[in-house]
C-alpha cells in the first residue's frame, strides 16, 4: 500500500517515525516550505523534513507553497498513492484529499466531535477537562467532521500543562496512526459518523490577544487558563506596564491571606495575584525583555 504522509511539526514526526520503522511504504512526504527563523533569519526547515533527511533520505520531500498549484497536483498524482495521512498540517483542497483510492485520514488531538479546530489540546485544558485523547478520521469538506476510525482516551491531571499532554498525545497518536494504517490495509476498519450536538466545544486558533489573563475570573478558571497555554504560547498579563508571561502557578489554600490590591509580594519569596474568589501564587514567569525564571530568582533582580 503506497502512502503519502503530510505533516510539519514534531507532533507529526512521531507518527512518521513509527510508519517508517514498521516498514510502511511511505512513497513521499509533504511538508511546509523552508522559512527564515531567528534573529539571523537563516532558512529553517520543518521538523518533519529534518527527520526525513536524517533517517529516511530515500523518501522524496515535496514543499508546495500552494496546494492547488497544478504542477504540485500533477506531481502528487504521479506517486499513485493508495492512502494519504495528515498529522498537524494545513487545510487540504478537495483535489488533494480525494486523490487516493482509499482516501485521506487525519490524526486529531481530541476525542472528536469535541474540540474541532486548530488548538484542541490547549482548549481542553483551558476548559478544565479531565480527559482528552486522539482520533483518526477520514477527511471531508467540513473541518474535523469526517467519519471516525479509531479513538484513544487519555486522562488530564490537574497539574498537567499543555506541554505535558502534547507529548503524551504525540506518542499515543503515533501508535493510533499505525493501528489505522494496518486496519485499512487489511480492509477491516470502522467508519462511525460524528454525532452533531449543541454541546460540542470548539478549539479555534489561539492569538496573542486570546492569551491575556482575566483576573476577574475564578482561581480555577485562571489556573486552568495558564496551564492550558504553557509553555507555548504562554498566558500573559501586565506588571508595572510591561508584558509578563506566566508559566506556572499554584492555588493558595491559606485563608488568612487576603488583600485588595491586584497583586502582593514580599519582594523576596512570593508574588500573589488576586482573582474573583481567591489568590494564585506565581511560580514561574518571564518579564518582557528578560529570561524565563522561578519566582525567587525573578524577585532578586526586579523591584516591584
């Protein structure tokens, strides 16, 4: 079975790696074009391209700027793929996802139909979910709505941030991709239509303005918001007029701590922020123009 794999970041690399190491017939890889990165603006390549060059240099790499480009479509067609797999890539035009005779399936970082969209892991944690997972499903016109093939559940601990869950789902998802390929190859796999409901939660793309902390919300809401954006892109607030990213907090259980100001600190060991129904202790942060650091190190070098 000829497979074309499409993906860009490290989340996709693990799925590609497990396919290559299990001798699946990956005939080509599609990934994002190289782009300038860093202050020196040196050309950088995607994590998927780096993996292929280092571990499977026999696999051709295609990096189209536009997926509707006729030359790209002709080249893609020339590989005569039976199946296409999409993991953390961009939206595909119909001419691409309908090309293989066995279809195109996607790995999504949620238990569909919940958390359709670009940032499912972030929003599951922001919303305080206790469980998430991964889903393989066949692509169709509407985003993340195709028939479900397989799902795998994964608990979310109260102390997990998005980085923790991302890594676990990356590995669980890779195994699910391999399971899905084997089932399709054997011609024995489910296709369960997604059930539409008013209770479906969505996971839209996250922007800088999405990440500003609203301290008028509850302690739990702010705590979940911060860990749902840590380590990237990071929740932020302003501190003495400067943007301050907050990476880690803890809930204060000492009911004797009370204050009316927006925040309170002894200048040495603690920085507390006031929420609607209590207080959060800041444990790790990064002030604009400074490095990321623990609270005590931060307070040694910064006067509030």
